[in-house]
C-alpha cells in the first residue's frame, strides 16, 4: 500500500529542478521572474506571458473551447454589480438548463461576473456549488469543461460559475482585501452571490460548497478560510494553502513565485493562524476540506500539498499522521487518499502534473449530495 509518509519524504528530498520536465505541459508554467524550469511548451501550445512572474503554456493550435449555451447579459441600463439592486427574486425567473448571467447580487468590489446554472428539476432546498475556473479560464470554459452542470440535472443542485475580472483571468487570492472576511476583493463578490442564493433562491445554507481548479482551487481555499460562515465544504484541485499567495501591497492578481515553487514553508500553527486571522472571532464549524495534488506538478509544486495538510490538520486539531491511507476504488493507480479525520482528506496523485483531472461524482459524495 502506498505510504503517505514515504511520499512526504520522497518529495522533500527531490530537488525542485528534477520536477521540471523538458517541456511544460498544457496550462503549465513556462517562464517568469524566478522561474528555472522549462521555457518551451508541448506541441500544440504556446508560451503566453500573463504577468512578469508567470507565463503559461496555452493551447495554440485552436482557440480555447467556448460554450454554445445561451448566456443572458444584463441590459446596458442595469446598475453596476457593485450595488445591491434588483437581482432575480427567485429561481423561477432563471431559465432552466442554460448558463445565465446575473448581476446586482450584493457587494462585488472587483465586479466579478457571475453565471448560474439551474437544472430542469430543482431539489427542495437545493444545495449550491460554487465552481471557480483555472487561471486564463472563464466561467463558460469551466462550465463546458466540467460535469458540474450535467450532474445537477440528476441531483437537483444549483451551480454558480464566477468569472475572474482580471486581465490574465487569474483570481485575486493575494490581496489583503480578498483574504479578509467581508474585506473586499474577488472573494467578497463570490460570497455575496452565495449569500444571495441562500436568501432568494431557497438554497439550503447548510449545503453551500466550493470547488475549483488551479487558480480556482486557490480561490476555494480563500473562500473556505475567509467565509466559513457561508461555505460548508471545499474541494481544492491542485491549489495551495490559504494565504500562501499573499503579496501585501501588490496588484490583486499578483503571482507569488515563492509559494508556487513550494518554497514557503511554515509550521502548522503558522498556517492555521492565517486562517484564523481571516475572520477573527469566528467560533462556528469550519468547512470540511478535501485537497488533491499531483507529485509532478511544475506549476504549483507538490510541497504545497504538504503545506495544505499542515494547515488544515492544525485548523481541525487533527494529528499529523492520517488515520487511514488507501487507494479508494474510484481512484486510478498511484492515487492515495489520506484521511486525517471526518473533515479533512488529502489525495496525492503519483506522476500527475498540473492539474489533477476532475472527479466530479466523487466530489458530490464528499459534499453529501450524491
């Protein structure tokens, strides 16, 4: 059986340079200040500069996939979405089985665009999933490239697909504002939409969940850390610990190479304190968490997985050694699920890069939907 402890030791001993492939994979890093890995991309992709700290291999042979599902755009006379105005008063006003844009759902300092998917048959007091896209992506791409909407037709939950407002379309997971409860930033806009869904759509407040990939995974960590009163569980696919990307005084969507390359090493208590400081005085239950990471990730290095483990085991007061560590029947060979307690699991994928493929059906089981 694969050992979590042996994996920890193996990755800790590997020089970071060994983790970089000769060519970066699609969506992998290919340049930026401090980057020492591959600067060329696999066939069919091109190295695109997003900012001084991060260039990424993006598909170059064809434009990014787009959805053909109609999107309802608010009229030009609609007040800006930073106000709290007349958003839809109930799910009845939202078309079924179509990705539909909404606005005026509450405080939204960075003008995050928000899209909702309502299945044809909504469950009584439905669950809500907030699905946040990867860096360079959009709500439409995550909608069309994942099964969250498709599965909602079976299970009757509602999905929110936020879309980053920043030029590189990465999420703001680094500013002081976004890392504070109701402090501003992208996270407050997303939390506002979730709160609106609870107040106006009959969403069950005990079943509000967050999930995301890469930059969206980092946003999921931010939502879980800064808004534990709103989100009850989070799934982080190839992300980092809460607060790892913090860059005080820099633009909202700044890249943090120290964190990305797994060089920000803190104690469990130090990591946990970042979570506690996000919402001082919060005494309620923390969201249950599940984190996924690949051992061959050269965009967000595998050390970030172990920093997440230290953070959340400390937050929950769990021992650092898992109570079980097994390859679940639904997991491919080389995947190991370390369970530390009822509220935290950490899944490590041997030989998998950035990002770990989505396992939507299993996510729903973790959320208690399926």
